[in-house]
C-alpha cells in the first residue's frame, strides 16, 4: 500500500529529482531549454560569478546577492572587532569594493579579495585612534629634524609618508588577522601581491614590497635588478626583519608603538641614498656614506646626449612613482646636459614635428603621453574599464579605494527620437539599489506612505489590447453591394476590419515609476518622493501589474560624472523580491544629489518598461520637481527636450502609453498639461503633509476610475 | 559554399580568410612597424626624436578599405580601428588592446567563432600578437565584447598542430583546419575547460602535475557536457587530435569508450564524476595547504599563499618550490590520487 508522502519527504524527493536530472545532464529550468549546461548546473552558483561577464546574467544575479551579503557581513564583523556596536540599522562607512573582480585574477579569488578590501577599508575608517598617521602627526610634519638627517626635507617627508602608509597597512592587517571570519582580508593582500610587477620602479614600491608582501614573494636575489634597487631592497629588508618577527607577539594596543619605530628605522636606512638639501634641483644622486647611487637616471644617460633610458629596461628606481607616462619619461630623461634640441632641430623630421607642439621637450613628451593614453586607454566611456587598466590603478593605490565600488553599474548608449524623429544619442549608467536593513526607517516610510497607498489601493491599470472588429463593407454610393444578387462570392469581399482598444484581463500591464533624484530636490521633496514611491509599490504589491521603479540622477564612474539610473525595483535585475522593494526606497538618500539628464534617463527607463511590457500597456508615473536639465547638445531647452520626447513617445506608443506627472513643489503649470494624461501638482506647503497628498491622489484615482470605466465599457 | 551556406558569389557572403587577410594587411604592416619601434624604445631607449617619431606612428593615418567602404584609421583612435575591423570581417575578427608596463599599447588580433551552442567564443586563429602581449593562460583570452570583458577559448594555439595532423601529402585547407577546431571546441573544450580551473591548471603546469590536469579536464567534460551528444560527435580526427595535437590521454580514453557504452552506464558517469570532483577538490586543497619553508628566514608558508600571491608569475616560484621536499611529497600524493581517479572513471568505474 502506498502512503501519501509527508511534506518533508516530498521536498526530499523533489531535491533528489532535481539532483538526478542535473546529473543526467537535463536542464531543469524551462526558460532555458536550449541553453548548454554550465558549471552552475552541477556546482551551484559561486561568488566568482558575481561580476564575471562570461557567466549568464541570471547566474550573476544570485551570485551578486551573495557577494553583497558577504561584504556586508564582513564589514559588520570588522566594525564589531573595532569595538563599535552593530545593530540592525548598520550603515557601512565605506562602499563595497568591486575593483579586484574586474581584473584578470581568477574570479572566485578576486571576489573574495574584493570582500577583503571592503572589510579592510571599513576597519580603517572605524579605528581612527589606531591609525599610524594620527599618532605620527608631529613626526611627519618635519621628519628631517626628528631623524637628524641632511636629506632634502621635502623628499624625506614624502618618503616618510609613503613608509608610514605601508607600515600602517601592515599593522592593520596584523590586527585583523587575529579576528575570526576575516580570511578574505588575507586574500586581498595576496591579490595585491600578485599585481606587483616585481620591477621595483620606485622607492615606495620597494618599501611596500618588503613591508607588506616579503613573506610571499619570490626571493629578489634571483632577479636581474639594478644595483641601486638591490641595495635598497637589502637595506629595507634588513631593518624590517626584526619588526616582522615581533609583529605576531605584540598585543594589538602596542602595535602602534612598534610601527613608529619601524617607520623611523626604514626612513633612516634609506636617508643616505636620498638627494641632499643642496642637490634638490638635481634630484639625481647622492654622495654619502660611500654610496654612489642614482635615482631615475642611469650613468649612461649623463654622457651629454639627449638619450632616454630604455622604457622597460633595468634602470635605477625613481624616488616616487610618476603620475603619468609623460612624467615618467620626463623623470627618466632627467636633466640633459647641453642643448637638447640642437640635434633635433637639425634633423629632417624635427621641424615637422615641432611645428605644432612648440619646441620644448616637455611639449613633445606631453603630446606623446596623450597619444599613448588614447591608443592604450579606454575606447569608450560606456564600456567596462579594461582589466589591465584596473590592475594598473590598483597597483598604485594598494589598501585604498579602487576605481570600481558600490553597486555594479552597466553603461548604455541610448538613442532618443526627438521632434521630427530626430535621433539624439547619449550615454548613461544603470545600477541596482541595495535594499536597506534599517527596520526603523522602513517602518517610518511605510507609515508615511500608508494614507497615499490606501488612496491608491485599487487596480487602476487595466491592460489594453487591440481587437479587430468585422464590419460590413458598404460602398459610398447608393448602391449597396450586399443587396446585389450574386451567385458565389467570398464573404471577404463585403467585409472590412477596424481595430478598437479594449480593456483586457489578459496580459500584465507595466507600471513604470520614474523618480527624479537630482540635487535640486530638497529634503522635504525627497521625503514626499520616497513616500509616493513606497505607496505605489505597496498598493500594487498583490496585483498582476508588473512594476518597474527607478531613480535617476548622476553618479561618478571612472572619475567622471555621468547620468545614472538606479533601479529601486526591476523584475529582471533587482536582487530583492517585489514585496521587499520598499526596502530599496528606504535606502535612498535624504536629499537629491548630482545633475540629471531628464530626457535621456526617462527614455532609457521607458525603453526598459516597453521591453518588459512586450506590446502591452505602460503606465508611466514621473515624480519630479520639474527642474529639467538638458540631455543633448543642440538648440532645445531642457523643457523642450522633455516635451518633444513625450510627444515622440506617445506617437510611437500606439496608444499603449499613459503618463502621469507628479510635480513636487510646483503650484502653477508645468508646461506638459496639454500633452500628458495627468499632472498632479504638490505645492511646497503640502510637501510633507501626506494627508493632503493622499487627497490629491484620491482625485487622481477618481479620474483614473472614470477613464477605466470608459475603456472597460468599450470591452463589453 | 562558405560557412553561411550561401555561394561565395552571394552579395552578403562572409568574407573568406584570404579576403580578411588582404583587407587587414595594411593595418598589420603598420602594427609590425609600431611594435619593432616600441621594442627598440623599451629595450634600448632612444632620443627625443624617437619619442616624437613614436607619437607620429601612433597618429599616422592608415588607408584601408573593406568590400564596400574605405576607412582611415589610426592606432591612437580605437573607435576607428573597431569600426574598420567589424566591417572587414563582420564581427569575426576581434582586436584587443592592452596597456603594457611601459604604458605603451600592445595588440592582439584574432579570428573568433561565436557558436550559439557554446558557452564560450572560440578563438581559432591569431592574426597578430604584439611581442609582450600578456597571455597568462594559453587556454583563455579575455576579449572586450559588447562593453564587457569575456573569456574566450584560445584554440588558435593548436592551428599549426592541426595543420600538420591533417597534412596527408597535400596541404590542409584553412577551412578543414577551422572545421576540426570548431568541432573540438564545441564538443570537447567548451565543457572541459572553464575559467575557474585557472588556479588548478596553472599550478599543475608549473609544478608538474600532469595527471591532476588531466583529471580536472576529464571531470569538467563529464559534468558539463551532454554525453549522448558527445558520443555522437566522436570522430577519428578528434581522437587523433587528442593524442597528437593536445595530448589528453584521459579524455581520449573516455571518448574512445563512449560510443559503446550502455545507457545506464552513460547515466552513471556524471554521478560518479560529481563525487570524484568533490574528492579531487579536497585533495587539491590539502596539497595547497602544504607548508614549505619560504623567505629569508625560511618561515613555514602554505603553498596556496605563494600561488595566489604570484599568480601571474608562477614560473618564478616554481623553481624555488621544486627544491622543497614537502612539495615533492605532496605532489606525488596528489598525482597518485588523480591517476587513480582517472582510472576509476575510465576503467574500473561504470565506464
């Protein structure tokens, strides 16, 4: 006799079936019946897939959720270790770091390193009292006097700062290595060690290699190095050996005292090699303690010719890492004896090349550097920054914030039709907002949104579909073809079709909530925006309507400000479920930030909604202070751009676009009343009066109900 | 007929390899001169005149033309290069730029096959590789594809080997070489190679762990491929490839047996592979946790720290590690386990 399986057994069977089907090589997901098997099918989703573009998009999403959860947990762990109490409303002091995940390092290890980087920076931000820079403030103001050395004070101070930075990182690493659950920080150190070129091109790089990574690097005695480099490595290693041995046995509270001695000993060991005060202008060599060593300039380059040392050769180390390639070449070029341009001017190509750059070496080098940057730099702004470029940046900024942080952003090139279908292009970035864990803020937001949500709690958004109506064809004259006596003629001759829009129960319309989050929004406007967004998300939570909600403003990507769309909720991109989307609203800042590109951003979001709607109805609700900003070059004002954009959007929508503008802090006209379906204005006095806003929303609901009844009446 | 299925005279047929070569020739010529000059600057240095000359080489206009259009491209204008290359080969050729340590660009031009049935794109021919272009793992290259860097399988390394293999008195045609590379790419390497294997496989390459490498690839092939499909794809050419061009005795043995396997035995293979994968991962972890004396003071350091900290220069630590008795012992243990595991899968197990 077969018994009905219990719930637990049914679950076990389901799992076993899934496992079996995976083992047999069948794909369990119906959505991807034609997809090849991938590693995720038999090994599950791993952290390494989070930012790996080689993985399927839907594999990256859960991996990303895992990544952000682990990052947050490690940030909480270090905060706790720093002695700060951690509650549910924990706000990290630093953004999640993503840069290691965008390098050529193996993706699983890189993701761990990124978590370690975030944890390290969080710890650094939480323990200002344990920062060596703070403790050594007095010393760093004038290290030459404290150490009684006769080096150039400016050079010596820069050196002392670089050494302090390395020692400080080493001490923090040692401190953190004593905490549990923080192996990712060691992974970050190993990642940084792997990024070293082992060329030891500058003094800080030499110090960093010894102080931070000497225990895991191959012995430099086996490399071919310039004798100055080798000598300096030896000096720094000799001094550091004692401190590295003492590290593990020193209590956390005493680590700073150890660090102070370490910094000063390393600086004093290097001091004899630095240019003296009287040689500041040369910055070349030093005759002291019997050393005849040079920085950044080989002996061969001082033979009176305008010779540039090999760019990739075994040169002596530079004092400090130059900021750009041009600076590097200038540094390597050093001071050229005689007239450097004599030969150049006399050469056949010299006058040709010098004609448009001016006849200075620096001008030639700067032109060279900018050309090289264009040839080897990023091809376009919207692309991911290339892994080799990320690695180069990380090499020069170890243990500090990387170029990629926060939420993973994707770049897009958007083309918008304006006016007479005139195409205008622009680029923007999109990212997904991380939901807030602050329960108090979430509760407060829900409370504020409650009256508005209740006013909205009716399904106002029917889908609309085109239905073909058969009509009898009549000629315009007095002769009715239908009455003609005909033998055997197809009915189609007397038929014609017309298309009517009707409310439909089939298909799921899309509600697109677009929030303007630019810097012009004050705290009260932002509060209303958040309450309205939360209300719309709550009121549609258990309906068949698909919701898409986003905030647009600008963000800094790769060092420049770009228009940005942050998704509060996107069914295909969000890491949270629909019911948790209000938590993402709670994570929005208290006031707006950045400059927005209105037409560009709204166009991009509408396009996303249309792709989701698949020829169904799109209800666009734009919440803005109507302080529009231009997106495109040309003669149009920002308001004209918005007007033209909406007009073109309506023209191309085939009646499947319904737009409502909620104008915050606006008492009069917005200029879009004639064009849009609804305009709700919220004057300044009513901004935080949610009851008044709810009343306006009720009016809106009433008008929508009338509109809906009309549409449904057509459908009967 | 070409690979689109249309006759070559068809207006929209894909350009042949020969046509692509002709179209790209001026650009390749320019790249060669650039790289020769770059190497000179990097190795021997130069003068201000050389710096100015390098600037002009990078900015020099190169006149090129595709089937329908003429272009002017410059090495300093990456957009113009991309536009031309796309037009020259309809997306079948990719150009990747990397910044070298000296700051100067290095170039990699390759022919790529994008197969709907593959997880990875297949690089089937290297058209140009700048000296010093960084390829850390011969099996993979990262190429910028639609704004994102994506791993591609680098099968171009086998091109010469396949040419020799197919050479039966008369020279093998490029189409024949392509066909075999597509076949092994889609049926074998797309499943057997995965970018997550890089730490394991690079360690195996540098620390001489041939059985371990074979075992990893075999397991991935069993777990990621559809064995029914795979056994239909077994051909003499593929078997010959696996013994002459890319020596992989484990996969070869599996593929030799596959056509004769009963259905239940075929079904059992991935199941066994899954448990063996876990076992091999554990063995590899044990190997990576082996402590070796390292550094000036010979402090005990686990191998994994040394591998992860020197990932792009494993060759440098391999020599030092090879001298360690602890490594030798751990290596022998891991190799023995991997060999036994291959044997279990191929001979004693369900197979």
